[in-house]
C-alpha cells in the first residue's frame, strides 16, 4: 500500500471541503475566509462574468441555515455603501444553503489599525462605520457584533461593516427571528431567548446578561464606544476619553441615545469643537477655541505685530 | 455663511480697523474719518475680489496668494495716491489681504454642488 505524504493529504482534505457548485451559475476560484457559521469563497458569476463572494454553511444544519438566510435577508434590506450588498440566495446540490455578495477585498480593521495612522484618520474610519450602523438602525436592524474583525477597509479607503449574522431585526415578529438560532459567544448550540450573542469586550452589558428583548440600538452604541476606544491611541485626549466613557456606560439610559449622537460628538471632537460628553471650564474652553483658530489668531497677531513695529520704528 | 459674505465682512471689518490705526499718526489724525471710509471701501473691494476668487478656486493656497496680492495692490494704489507712508499703508494692507483670504477659506461655506435628478 502506498503512503500519502502530508502535503497530498492537505490537498485532498481541501478538495473534499470545496463546495460542489455544479448546477449553479458560479465557478469556484478559492476560499477567502471563514466565520462562525460558514466559509466565504471567491467565485465567478459565469452569467455576468464577475467575481463575487459566496458564503456557504460548513455543515447542513437547519438552525444555522435559518441564520444564514436571515443574514442574507437582513443584508438585502440594507442598501448602503458601507454594507456589503447581497446578490443571490440558493442551495447547493449537497443541500447546503449559500448566498452570494459583493466580493470584499481589503484588510480587516484590526490589521489596518496595527499600522501607524494618525488619530483623525482613525476617527474618520470610525465615523464611516457609525454611518453604516446608523443607517441599519434607521432600517430597524441592530448589528450586535461590532468589532474590528467585522470591519473591512477596501483598497480605495471604502469602509464596510461585515458579518450581520447576529443582527436583530427590531420589527421581525417571527419566533426566534432575532438570534434565537444564533450562537452563545459564537458557538453553535446554545439557542433561544437568553442566549448570549456577541463578542466579549465589545458586547454591551445587557447583551452579556442574555436578554435579547432588552437589547436596543444603544447596545450597538456600546460596541461602537468599545471600537472607538480600541481605535484611539494609547492616551487619547480627555474629550475623546469622555466620549468613549459615555458610549460605554453600563446603563443604556446613560449612553448616547443614538449612533448619530455619538458620531456627532466624534465629529465635533475632530473639528475642535466642544463635545457634549465633556463639560469644560472657561480656561480649557479658551484654550480649545484658541487651538481651533490658531492660524487666524496667528495672522491677527502678525498684523498687530506689523502695526506695532511700524509705530515703534517710524514713530507713527 | 458663504465665502463671499465672509470675505466681505472680514474685509470690511479689517478695513475699518486698519483705517482706525491712522489715529496713531498725528499729522493725519484730522482726516481720520475720510481714511476710515476709504480703508473700509478698500477692504470691501478686496473682500469681494477675494470672495469671488475663493468661490471659483475652492483651494486654500491660491486664495491666500490671491488675497495677499490683492491686499498689497490696493494698498499700493492708496499709498501712490497719498504719495507718502508707503510702509505704513502697504505692509498692513498686505496682511489684511492675507487674513481675509484665510478667513474666507476657513470660515466660509463651500457652494453646494448642483444635484442630479434621476428620472
């Protein structure tokens, strides 16, 4: 009997894992990445002649399939430049469900942030994430799993919020529709009301306690606060720290009431304006205003200096 | 406020202030009112020109160069008409042009882009 070497075994195992796309309009190009419930492959849409991403379940499982289909339907209702569009939903001949989406290329936010980027640039990326989440909220969808790994920065600087598998649809009346078939800390198996959905460190306290019904848009505000804290440098300015603190308050009622309110404070911080989360004294306010208008003040000072010098040296 | 409004306001205000500094020159103090009026008109003309340029260029560096040039040129004309006090008129006038250019770009609002309608 011939023994197979390790490399051959790995190739055989990969070949067995590869989905059989016969009967679909897609041709497999290769794996892109894997998540909690499935794997994403790069495929070619042979009818339209374009590359798309195909997300497929790793196992045939009714509950996880329901979640995949729900993710697809959630994405389908969120048409926004910061959210990956879904193209198609279907089933492979082996019975596994799949959906196709825009093929997202770029790097995850954690890899992006590992490199040197000035704070304003990081905050502008944060604002793009907040914009996409605010849009989803306006459409009645909570993300519930915002973290650096679920944000992608494209090659042209586009910011995309990914992985809506734990999303909660606020007006969805179906039993278990809001994550009942989802995972406890992303592990398949724990289901139903009371399941803890999200990622520790980025998950709001009310999410950690497992009360899906108690979770509202302010849970995403908390996660965005954690993301902001993570994106900010080691020693962020006091006003930015105050914004993070307010977004991550233990009680939802103490947080920003909406993602828009949080984003507005971050924008004000970027503009050098006063932020609502950080009450400041007269001196600090004067220093901030002076810093904000330093060039104009410098030019006025130059003008006055010029006038003073003329007065000094010419006597008039 | 639009760029032109900001430029007119800043140019006019700085023109008034610039004119008022003539008070420090005793021999022209008696003509202060005329100097302030002339300086204000000069500031408004500079503001209008700088505002129009800023709206067209929408770039800070060219607007600063243009503002400085306009300020210097108008001040030179005044100094030539006066025939004296060249430094006292041209140096502050140039700085006023630079300040007006900067303020226009920093505090003036960009003109909204024309929106397309999909039918």
